[in-house]
């Protein structure tokens, strides 16, 4: 979800980043930026300013269209042209993510069958009360400019958490269908329409699977299993803020989505609560707590307050929430005294990332000895303090809100003592990507895969640190476009992703290494990139090794580790020491996903592009996407094994040339 001008970020409008040095208009300047600001060489990124959620993805007359706060188009999903803004700003209404369809039969009446209109279906935001509604706009010049429908909204259910419509034509029922998120309920709803103007609710789905965040940006489409047109399953994807996207496989009859029984077995999840002794759960109020200022109400809150986004993941019915008078006031509350008698204090925290002004603190003898802030999210996350050194001491908890700007509040729940640290754990679910930077994925409508596959793309970013990234003049980029298919594995049918084949046009300087024994750390001397923009395909025979992998973007001090642990059957990417990681405490982390070896071998396909790495494990059933910010001199590629020797059966490496990504000042599709 993005609340913005059109299809872009909103907090509201003020979060757009501008380039003080002017626009990027020439290839030479673009190349200069690529070298000095982590500008990717072949990923889609904005000429300047902000790029977030992909929206309005549609294919028409040989062009892949992509909308954000501008409009981009491509013939091959590699080389792109950026066009001016296609949508006019509306007074008193914010605009959010959505989709675009080509109305070939002119069911809407906005064009003709000879010249079918483009119709955008998007979420509208009314700032006065936070209500989210669905509106439409139409284009009669092939998507260059849009006119807002004068009878908007076309759907209004009175909700503040109703967003991100994806619309497609469902031929069997001869209707337009909409899949849309009811975010706070963790549901997807389905609507139908004969004309894109008049919509009827038909069913909903959820909550199921991962529920630890609001649901956003759903998508729905059919795919054959192993290419068999007689074995079709529907893929329902939905993003879980701020983690990533999960998917479900099942059937869809034009009204209801039903999960396959075999796939249902993956969805039996349990909520994580650490063991220990509860100090304060706030279910019976704030008895004994001392209150100062106006940020906190006299009693805990039952979830979110007026105009606050939904709070997800807290325990029980109540929590401490300093949004009492929104983000305009300050204050603090201090707990009764207690004795530290275990090794850790665990708690759930949400709210703003302001280390000095929105925090939960541990006080001993009146002094702050531990402090933790939020992460700019309303999703509650477990955190902990080691307190063994103060065992037997008398302590108090202080919850502080001294910030009056954006996200100027703090949420706290379930403070407890334990001999085990509570750590935030990713829910067990069928994730489409196990990395931290693959969100708001959307697929192209009407693309020429003839139902055999599907192509989608996602924002490579994460709301926990999106505004803090160390790039200059621009922020945000997209993943490589990925072709999707369904494949039957021994444990069931899975979604498989591979980079689109058109990326191969960028390959140059091919290096191949075969039959290489790896024990310890072995540099790949035959491949010495002069920049971090390349593709690797490596196949390991695990042999005696328990742990194998690569170091990429490596230097004397820094490296990103791509590894596989045979005993855990886990693929991982570790960026904790990858270069610039200190700009936000949520950034340094290790991401992992399940991957089974095949007869003692694993295959990895890796794309590195200045500030990103995307790893496709096996046949693409496990993918990890992660931003990285290595130092310019960190260019080495190394192999490693632990616990014994392994063998690299084959390693292929290519430097990848820069894609052509240009800015066009006049919206004219004839430029193609």
C-alpha cells in the first residue's frame, strides 16, 4: 500500500524526495549517478525522487506499462522510459495503489471498441477521517493521461483499511473482478462488475496463514501445474506489512477462492509467546503507574485510536499507546518498582523510531540502563534486554513519548521477565520471498505468456527503513521482473520464480569454473568484477560439508554472505556486515528460507546490482531479496565450505551491462 499523489508514497505527499541537483536527462549523468549513489545498473529506479509500490501493470500493443508517481513503459522489461505524471492531483483526496486494465469491449463507455480506454482502479484516501474508498479514472490516449470519473467513489464501505484493488476480466463469468485488501481484518474481498463503475460484493477470504501484520496489495491469477493446461490452480497473493508476501493455491469460480486441501496443511501456524513471568500486561489498567504529560490516556487502549493505523500483534485486549492525542503531545508513564530475578526482560514494542524520544526504558537507581525505540510500524514486535548483571536489583519501567512529529508515539505490551530472550520471529507461511526487500508485488495484466506463466515485479524496500537508505537524489527501486510457474515437488505444488529471460541480453564477459574443490574460503580468481553488477549461477556438490556458500561484494572488512546449511535445509542471506548498515537498527539482519537439496547438490542463481542481491534457490522455489550497501572497493567473490570439503560442479559468471533507463519529457508512446 502506498498513499500518495498517484500510486506512490503518502505521509501524505511530504515524504517525496526531490533531487536538489535537478533532473536526470542524459545517459552520461545517469551513468555517473550509477557509480556514485548506489544507482542500480539494470533494475528499474526513478530518475529522481521516490519510487515505491508498482501499480497499474498492464501490457498493451507491445508495451509493458508501469505506474508509480510517474509512468514508465518497456518493450522487454529490461530497458525503460520514464514519462511524466499521468494523473492529476485531486483536491482534498489522496490517491493510493491500484491497477489498470484495458477495456477492450468498452464496457465502461469511456472509449470505443476501436480505441479501447485504459481504466485505472485505485484507492482514494480522505484525510479528514482516514476513510479509504475506491475510485476510477480513464485514459483515451493509451495510458498517457487520465481523467478522474466524476461519480467517484465507485465503492465505499466506510472503512479506513480498505485498499489496493487489483482488477481483471474473468471470461467464464463475463465480468470484471476485483480482489482488494480489508487490511485490519486480514482479509481479501472479492467484487464483480459489468462495467467497472457498478460493483457488487461477492465473497471474502481470510484471515489465514500469516496474520502478524495488516494485509495489503493482493493479486489473483490462474497458472497450470507443470505446464499442463488441464491442471489449473489459482494463485492468491497478499502482502503482510511489513514482512512480505504470502501466497495460497486453490480454486476460484468467479466468486469464491478455496484453498486446496494439500496446501492448507502449510497454513497451520501458532502465535509465538516466550516463556516467563508477566510483569505488566495492561489487561487490568495502569494501577501503580505514575503518569506525566498528555501523551498517554489514564488507562490502556483497546487497539488503535481514532485516525491511527491498525495495531497488529499485541497480546490480550489492551496495550499502552501514546497516540491518545495523536502525535501532538508528549508525556511519560513510570511503573511500580519490581525486583529483577531472571536474565531477560522481554516486551512487545511498536510505534515510532526515535531513539531519544519514543522509547521504553529500564531504570535502576533512577538511571536509564536499557532503552529500546520502535521501528516506524504499528505491528508489535518482540524485543528484549539482557539484565543478568542487575539480578536482585530494584527496577522500574519508563515509557516515554517526547516526539511531536511523524510517528511520534510509542506502543508497548506484555512486559515480562524470562531466562530466555524473546526475539521477533517471522511467521511460518508460504512466503513468495524470504528476504526483507520484496513487497507490494503485482503482476502484469494481458501479458503475452498465453496463460502458461505470469510476470510480476515488486518494490525492493521495507517500511522499517525505507526513508533512511543511503542513496542520494532518489529512493526506491524495483526487483528484477520474474516469470512465475507452478511445479509439483515431492511435498506438494509450489510457486516457482525465475528472472525474465530478456535479462540475458545484458550478459557480457562470461567466466566459467568447473570441478573446483572448496575447503575453507576460496577466492574466485577467474572472476574479478569491476563493479557490483553481475549474475552468478553456481551448483554445489555438498560432499562432506555442512555449510557452503559465497561471499559477494566482499572486501577487507565487509561481505554479504549467501549460504546453505545442509543440516537445517536452509538457504540464507546475511547482510549484517555487508557495508553501510548503521543507518537504521532494523537493517542489519540475516534472512533465511527452506530449501531442500537435490541428491546432495544445490543450485543458486544470484543477481547483484550495486545495492541489491536476489538469490533464486533450486528451481526458484525459494527466493531471498535483500538490499545491500557495500563500499565501492568491496568487489570480491569468494566460495566457502565448513565442516568438510565441497565441490563446485560448475560456476558461471557474467558481468551485466547497464540497461537503458531514460527520462522522456513528453508523454508520447510513438517514441518507442
